[in-house]
C-alpha cells in the first residue's frame, strides 16, 4: 500500500536507521515521482513532510528556524508528527 512506503521511510528516519541526507534524498525522489493516486487526507500528511524536507537546511541550528529554513531537529519533529497522523489514518480507514 502507498501509505506504508512512506511510513517505513519516515520510521527509518525517526529511528536513526536512515540519516538526514539519505532521508531527504529518498523522500523528495519518492514524493516527486509518485504515480499512485492518494486521497486528500494522505496527500496533506505527505505534502507537509515534503514541505518540511524542502525547508531543511543542514546549517540551520535548532531555535534559529525561519519560514524557509529548518534544522534537522525541527525536521524530525515534523516527521514524527506526520507519522502519528499517518498511523491514525491507517488505523481509522
């Protein structure tokens, strides 16, 4: 299922199986090349992560985030929140 592909990618990042650079590369590639249809609820969750990944900047330090640049810690927070929403969506079809 489409959502599980993203769930595993996000979980790998949160669990430190995938480093931030590999997560960034994999998530952007996966999302940009997605061909499966998704409903609005799933799209909103995944697009929010896409936007966070797009804003991630390796030189941004926690607490110094702007509307355009976020730190790795902030990215992890965004991904963690998205993973909770994704799990809720998958558990309540």
